[in-house]
């Protein structure tokens, strides 16, 4: 499996605090069958503003350690980019990273971001030659149960990602992710998802859950679809090719 949305770089956002925690998180992902991870630490003005040089330095240190411990694991550099007006300029100037150096960038919004803003952001990014992979589409109220809007984004050239934890079955009581799980089920049924990724942050409440999600999707949609959502589409994107 290939994970294109993760928070594995220590000391830069709300992911791991230490190098040791980063290593253990990656080990767990590897145990679940993940062999390539794109490190997509947050870039968000006013919230996550760690200097790019620090993020990259910590990534290199982590990558060197993982190469010693898990030589079969590949780590790539990227970012989860919260859309603001300055994001377009930073991408144009190449001061923030795309997905592994490709034309694709993982873009996120707030839960309540209006449809008009999402739509306009996509146009702005496409106009500079950057193709958005919209992070965890299940989080956005403007897209809830709205096939037409998600399909429009896809037809414009975007790709979509959902979080592995939201693929899991809804708990009977006290499931704080219930609404997101319902939305993911809808998007999967409507064939509006290109990639499942972990969005992992730690080994407590934000684990990878990739193995469990894969099993569920394989059982419901078949082996071919599971491979597309967890591996094949990611291979294409990381090769800088359109799906």
C-alpha cells in the first residue's frame, strides 16, 4: 500500500513530537502493509507555521533512520496545504512542496468552507499548473451527499482522498466519526474516491488503520477496487501522471 497523506515528521505540527515516535508510527504503518509514505505535514497560516527548512531537515533525519531500520520503506516529501490566497503564490514560487515533487498537491479546507470558495480555489490552482488532490473530502459540509459537486471537481481535473479511519464500520454508541463514515460510504458507493490514505498522526487516537480499511473495501468492492484505492492510483500520481 501507498499512503499519500500522513503526519510522520516529528516536531513540526500536531503529529509526533519526537524522532522515536515518528519511527514507531512508521513501523506500525509498515506492519499493516504500507511500503511508501508521503510525509504531508501541515502548512497552515496562523496555526502551523514551522519554517520549511526545519520541516525538511527533520524529514531528512527521519528518512535516514528509516533507511537503516526499514530499508523496504520509501519516504517521500510533501505537504498538506491549507488553502489560503498565499498558497497559490507559494506553489508558484516553489517555496512549499507538492506531492513528491509532482504536479499534484494535497489541499485541505475547513469543515465549513463554502462551495464557492472550494470551487474557486481549484480554479486558481489549476491555472498555475497544480492539480489538487482534495484531502479528506468527507470533512467538508459543502460536499455532503452531493455527487454533482464532487463530480464537478473531478471533471475539472481534481482527485479525491478519504481517510482510512472513516472507512471503518460505525460504532453503535459514541462514535464521533459517524458523520464522516456515512459520507465516505456515500462517496465510495458513488465511485467518487481516488485514494484512501491514513492521515495518521500518532499511535493513540490517530493511527494508520490502513489494513482494516483495505479489508473492508476489498470485501465490499473487490480486490481490483481495493488495489486502485490503496496502491495503483497512487503509483500513477507519484509518477506525475494523470489517472
